[in-house]
C-alpha cells in the first residue's frame, strides 16, 4: 500500500472534475506524451514555412515543466501552476450563489472545492467570495434575465511573494455595503493585499468591463520574475504561469542578444515585464541599453512606469508611452530614430501588416516575436520573411500543460 498521504495522492491522480469541467482536456494524458503532441503540432505548422523561405534550422524541443515523480521516476504531471484563477457566479434557490467552472460548451456551472492546476488556496478563496456575498444579501447575476449584481471573481496570487489580489466583477457600480463587504473579502486569506471592483454592465462572455476601482487594501500587489519586482494592478496583464514565464522571457532575452548602448523597442509592452527583464539582464552583465515601451492601455503604461522605478531605472533608461505602436514607429522612422532590437508580444490575433512594415522600416538588427497563438505568428513570419528577415530560432514553450495551447518565441535577424 502506498505510504503517500491522501493529499499527495489526490494531487498526483486525475482530477475528479476533468470530464465535467473541460479546462484540462489532456489531464489524463501522460505529460511526456502531451509534449510530443505539441512538438509535432509545431513542426506541422512551421516546417512548411521554413522550407518556403529556405531557412535552415530545426525547431527547438518544446520547453515543458520539469520535475520527476518520486513514485515512478518519470516526468511528473505539472500541478498548481496557475497563479490566476476565475469563477463565474449564478443564482441558486434561496438566495444562494453557484460558483466553479463552466461545463464544456455551456454556461452550466460545475462546483469545485479545489483545482489541481491552480495555485494552492486559489479555488478556496473564490468559493469564499460566494459565501461572503450571500451573507451580505448580494445576488448573483442571472445571464438570461440580466438581473442581479455579482458576475465573476478573479484572484491572482504571487509566485515569489506572499501577496495576492481579488477582483469582483459586478453588473453595475452600486454595490451594497461596499466597505464592509470589501473588508470581509480582504479577511478571506492573509495573502490578499487588494480588493477591487470591476464594473461590466454589458451582456456577453467578456469578463471585465471598462471601470475598475479599489475597494480595500493596497492599490496593487507585487510579484517577482527573473530578479525584477513587478507591481500588478487589478486589470494589468501578467502571465498566469509564472514559472514558465521565466523560461519564455529568458529565451526571448537570449534571442535579443543585446549589446552595450542598444536601443530596445518593446511593442504591446503591457506593464513592461519583458522589456524590463531584458534591460535588467543587460545591466547585470554591465551593458546599458535604452528601453522604449509602447502600449495603448494607459493603465498598463502607468504600471510600467511604476515598475521601471521599482527596479531602479531612471526615465532616460526606460521610457513608456501610451500610444499605438504602429503610429509610434512610423513617426520614429520619419524622425530618423533607430532601434537595434524590437520585441513584440501581441494578443492572440497576432500583429498587423501595418505594424510589421513599420517595424521593418526602422531596420532593427533583430526582431524577437513572442506569441500566444502560433498560427497567427506563422502568418506574420511570412511578412517578415518577405521583408528581408531571416528566422534564426523558433522555441515552443508549454505555458499551459494539459491543454493544446503552446507559446512560441521566434528570433529573426536582418538578412
């Protein structure tokens, strides 16, 4: 009989909700086999592109999450790696509130006491939000009737810090007993530093709305990546799997091959994480670079400026602007400015031909393209290849084990 504790056994075995939740479709597949599948998918997608342009390279082996099982000695199935978790809410009889995960292809909520791939305690925090809301008489939002208040809750926990942040999403701004309710939420877990309210009055599947305000605690939380400290506000973009984010960012930084006095342009920069990690790595190696980040979202730019200051950069060394990246680069070209390296991490839709043309007009030595959607990245690499850039390296990273999702880093050099 196994001497493992019940908790350890539960974490090592399949999730009891894997067939009803749908979030981890591959959870029952051995992790090594998952990585083989993903590697094969990337080769099927990118090898025709390599052959079309005559790029003589092999796709790197996918970077999976490491570790071996103590019981079998084989590659361990990753657990507890998602440091951001979300729940929808729905009304139940007697003013009760349902929470958990949507069943696949539906908006039927499947209750969950825990989740094998979420950070320890994350699901308990979300479940407690429902219980606290019930105690204050706050009703869950009914999608069909479009009545009620509480729509979603999002918790983010620090990977290298003991800090966390909780955001409740409501259908309107009028939140009964807001101060007492927020204080009760703050007390759910000692890691929660900030409780925020996001207002989303629009019907549909989008979780977040346009307005956010802090109800209790600090205005943000902090976490660390690659030796940098990052301040994270309630709606800031910050990667869900921080352990693999360090792998992803390090591959990108290696691909930049930054030299002393280089100018680095960070497009779609969000809160500045990629550019600041790259600038810090260069500074630690005794090479000063100039970082220019551009992001449309003004809240993201405010976070990026705070993060630059947190990590000891003066404005001349790390500048962030709220602007359209394409328009910014076009103006830079007209002004005769140069950028030695351009890094971009666009949304799933990928970049645009207009941005790629503007980037090539600056004639950077290297372009490092981080993608959360390899299909749109492959499309964009065709544009860069036709524009005179040669692919040096393509590296897949497994950011979301137990799913089909793969992220990729492409390193290109001006031919």
